[in-house]
């Protein structure tokens, strides 16, 4: 267990200091802020883990860090899901896989949501296919993980505050270890 968590934390240390896609925080700061938001919301441990790891695919995909600037969707949510679903259950891996879909869903179902997206989020929304149509909304809502994916999306949106003090990665080791598949 500890070896996998050590591996994940090593990847955070190697790649996490990069700026988070046009926002004023690093990748690690963003994911720590999302996990902290989940904790502050009294989310269950599975959502705290999902919030911490939701953008892990940005670290492990094979595309350049500036792929979005070149009109390329890295499909980071699918990359993260492919890796994380081998180690964590679907209650963690599926909301991670669905967090981009949750943004598209919220843009289609909540007009105020679209207006609050940052320029970087609007750019990635375009690359990810834009707001869902009615059929995609219905399909999303049928998933048993839709509610958690929307909550995760909201934590993702919160995690963009320059200078916000959060717990460090080690703070999350116990919850990560507890949620690992054995």
C-alpha cells in the first residue's frame, strides 16, 4: 500500500509544481485545494480521495503540458481512470472519470455555472466537446456516480485560489491507504 502512495506522491513532486492550465495555482495546489474543499464539505473519504487525485491524468499522459494551447484535449480524466481504477474502487475512479462530463453537464443544466467558469475552463470546455445536449444530459444522469461526479466537479472549481493554505500531501496518506483496494 505505502509503495503505491509513495509512487503517487513522487509523481506529484515531479510534475505538480507546473502551473494548473492557465490558473494562478500549481497542479499540486489545485488538487490539494480540491481535496481540502471536500474535507470542509464533510464529504465521505472516497470523495476526498477523488478530489485529491482527479487531475492525476495530467501528470501521467504522454502529451506535452501545453497540449490545450495547441487545441488538443489530453483526455486526462480517462488516463487517470485507467491507472487509478486498478488501485481504487469505482466509487473513486468513476467520479474521476466523469468529472469532465460533470462540467459539460452543469454547463447544460445550470446557466449560472457556465458564466462562472474561468477563461482556462472555458477553453478546456471547448476542447472537451462543450455543454451536453439533452441526450447526453439524460445519459449522465443515469450513472450511479453522477451525484459524486458533480460534487467532485464543484470541488475542482473551488481549487483555484492563489495562496490558499491547505494540508500537505502527507495529510491525505491515511485516507488514501484506507481507500486502496486490497
